[in-house]
């Protein structure tokens, strides 16, 4: 059933890829052939119960949290009562009273440890049953030994017992475990929330004209769909008839509705508000926007960074090391003091105080928080290691069209054109889908629409559009097409009547909001910036000059971009590539780390490490800040976990602590690590120009 790969690790025969997401508690498999491997049996051999994933069940309520809260409440109640009773013992109660109080504490502790501690015992047993170890093994052994020693001490009339240590250990550990579960559940709820936004089905327009309601899973690309006011868009689609306002806040983060008309693209999960529209599905549910976002979130949570791999390796050897240290402490105290009771007490204290819980939580809690903060700010991250790589960049390379710009042309001299002429040009331009024509239509929308309709409209590809009005021929397009007998700059889009120029339109691409501020901040922080574009020399020069980018290269093929990235890499530069087009995909893969806007081509989004959904470039700054803060918090958590154990271990071995103090110290270290991860903050991504230093963000 298993085969060995070159690295010597066991894997299922036929499995090509496996990914474990501990946050969502899922294993994703890709295998060769038509028959699925027996993955469930493999999971059982590792100590886990496996079930086929049910997407409908996945959107239900959290069933674990109520049980954890009940266990925490029971442990808290028992700990408070035992510590209250122990106060009398520690303050000097007589022998008979002390014995009675100890037996009362034992009666409280036993059911509490059985009920509240079962979370740790079951996990430890599953691990030990398969000859493995995890963090719950030393916890369970420590709790059981502390309780057993306390019962022994009570039976033989010793002055002190440690029922308070056992119950307090379970109580504090449950606090950390519950906090960890809550934060993971909040991140997991982001994926659940996306599933809720997806409708169960949609009205499909039959070829003969009738309507049929089909479940979401049966909707395929090419189907015609009818969306009524209040309907969620089921899959990515294109409007083919009708006009409506659509709430696109899921995609853009903006609350203002966007008007859609024939030709407009709609993403799955957006909300149709005002009118009925007919659409054509562009993708199935599994390939639509919502599904892609869910996959990106899950990939970000399950990906292992360099820090996570270090923590995993440390935790793998740490539990055996803890057991060894505890055993050696017992042997040492027996050798030097000869008192088995004292040696057992020290060994239990060592076992409890050095439990690797804090080390195990150091990285995943920060990664969970980072994924959540990025998602809240409409940034999808596909690889946890990308946050570390982003923190190392010293060069940023931008594509131009669709990245530094929105790929949307605009008229820059509309204020100098006669309003009546502009309105008339807009009316003629409305018959074309050319980007320049759409820009003229947008410029004319601000004017009162009094222009008459054109007749005999005809578009000449590559030249322009022609229409007849009241017997006169109007042309809009290249100057040589509109005014063949007049001298005019060929770069201008010209509007003419009977060959006489009425107006010339200066058009330029729309710079993406925040691009200027981003470039200024990068350059001011010593980060090298350049532009690589396949566009013509003049267009790239204009954008580079407008944004004050010192280095730019035009008319580049995809292979040329890869060569440039590789040249920078060989020179020791760590490059962030920001691009959107299909021609940017190879360069995105070659870069040290990469980003792409949501408007990017599918290939570009798939090859980028980060995908930002907002129009503005503020997401780039925000993502860097979260990456930087995540790295700092992970290093702090490592320092807390390692520093605590370096200090606590010799103290426990020398016998300067009791199991009770050890339980509190170890539990508090885990809580401190979780609380430190919760400090990760992220303000909203700004679409405007803001001052940013690679240390803090200020307005």
C-alpha cells in the first residue's frame, strides 16, 4: 500500500499530491487513475478518523467550541475550589483537617481531570498507539503523574499534595487551546462565509425560452441564466441583456453599487440589486471566483513556511527530549538524595514545565492571523512562505498595462472640447467597443444627452467608426481616417465631419490609484523600481515619466521578462514582480515573490503568490506590512518559547519549583505566545497615495 520516494518518506501508491490543512481539518489528494487510493485507511493507521468531505456539512455550526468551553468551565470551577481548600493546608492546618481537605480535593480533581482533560488524553493515546508522539503526550503524562503522586501523598499523610497543579494545568492549557481554536475558526469562517454567499442554484434559460431551476453543481459554462433583483450571482458570467446595479463589495471592498450592462463581467457571489438581467455562464461553480478565493485561503493556511518547518522539526524531537530530561532528573535525584518521593516530584515538575506547547503554537497562530488580516483587506495569499520572501525584497519590477494602470483609457482634454461636439462624438462612439471609444463615451456621460442618433453606422477595424447624421458623414478614429486631407498628428483620435476636424481627443491609460505614492515610498526606502512592458516605447515612457520610475524597458516579450528577472537574481537581487497579463506569468514564476491584481489573466493569478482584489496599489504596501509584522511576531514567539524553556528547565531540575508552579508557568507561556500572535494588526488598504516607510504606515 505504501511506497518509498527518494527522500525515504512513506506515501500512498498512486498519490501525486497531498496537502493537509490543520485549520479546516482536511486532507486534499490528487491521484493517478480512476480509482481513489484508500486514504481513509491510511489516516486511520496514523491515528485519525477520516471521512469524505461534505461541502454542505462544512457550512454548519462549530460543534467543538461548546464542548471546549464546557471543559474549560469545569476545569476553572474545580481549580478555584481546590486552590481555596489548599489555602488552609498551606496556611498550617492540623494533620486530620489536612487529610480531609486533601481527600476532598482528590474527589473534585478526579472527575474534572477525566472530563476536562480527555481532549489531551485522546490525542496522546492516538499518537502513542501508532508509536508516535506529540505535544499532548507529555501533558497527559504530567497530569496523570501529578494526580497519582498527590493521591499517594494523601494516602501516606504527606503535608502537601498537588491536586491544584493537575487541575490548574488542564485549566490553563484549555485556555490556550480554546483561544487557538477560536482564532482558527474565525479564519475558517471566512471560507464558510464564501460558501454561504454561493446560492444553491439558479434559473437557467432553456434553448426554447422556458426557465428551469438547476442546482449549482449542474450549471456549466455557456448556459444562459436569468438573475432577478436580490439574486446572488451563482457563477462567473457575462451580462448579455438588461441593465442593473450590482453590489460588488465582496470583490472590490467598496459599498457603492456598480452599474452593469451587456458585456459586463460578473463574479460569483456578487449581488444583483435593481433589475432583471440575462447572463451567460463563463465557468462552472468549481472554477468561479468564490471557489478560487476559498482555495487561496486554504492554501495560505496549510502552506508551511521556513519558520513552520523549523518549529515542526523542533517539536518532533522536543517531546522525547522532555521525557529524557524528566527521567534523567529522577535518576539524578535518586542518586544524590536517595529520596524516591522527592525525585518523583522533581521529575514531574520538569515534565510539566518543559512541555513544548508554546513552541508548537509559535508559528501557526501568527500564520492564521496573517491569513485572516489579508483576507479582510481583500488580499489572497497562496503560500505561507511568500510572507517571509516578501519581507526580503530589495527590487520591485512592475508590468505597465493592467498593473500600474487599470487598462482603462480616459480623455485628458475633455474640458477643452465644445460640449455639443463632445456629446455628438460620444453618441457616435457608443456604437463601438474599442477602448478609445469607451473612453469618449465616459467623457460625454457627464453632459446632457441631447445629441441625435446616427444612421448607417459602420466600424472600420483599426481605423475608426463612421456614421451618417442629417445627410452628413461623421468619422471618429485615427486622424488619417477622419481627416484624410488635413494635416494632423496621427497619434490623436480625431472627430470630423465631412473630412473637417471638429475635435481631437488626447487619451491616456488610467494610472491605478495609489501607484504614485507606492513608487515614491519604494524609492525613498532604497528599493529599486523598474517597469517591464510589452507596450510601445512612447506609452511606457509616458507612464514611467508620470510615476518618476527611473528604469523602464518597452516592447518586451515574455521570454525577455524572464531573462531580466533571472539577471537580477544572479546579481543577488531579491525581486518582487507585480504583473497581470498572460505574458507576465513566466516572470511571476521566476521572481523571488510575486503579486497580481484580481483583474489579471487566469494564468497570472495562478502563478502569483498574492492576489489583491482592490483597484488601488495600497494593497501592496499593506501586504508588505503584514509580512513584516508576521516575521517579527514569529521571531518574538520563538524567543519567548526558547527563552522560557532555557530558564525553566534548570530551575525545575535543581528542584526550585513544584508541579503547581510548573503547571502555571508552562500554561502562561502558551497563553503569552497566543496573545502575542493576536497583536497582528492590519489597517484598511488605501487606494489613495499615502506616506509609507518600511517600518510603519502613516497618513
